[in-house]
């Protein structure tokens, strides 16, 4: 996957995350969701 596609995919999912947090009014659930997705993303990215 080239860098332009990766940056586009990243920007798309950041926007989706912002939309989810706009409608989610509980801060604790948002922080847990962010931590979980960062952990999953790191594991998926670093897996070679």
C-alpha cells in the first residue's frame, strides 16, 4: 500500500472517529474506545 492511500485511509477513519465522538456524550467511553482502537491499530500495523 503506498503512502497516499495510507494517508487517505487514515484521514477517513479520523473523520469517522470525530463523527462518533460528536454523538457520543460519555467521555469515559470515548477514552476507552480510543485506547482500544490505538492498541488494535498498533498491533495490526506492526504485524509483519
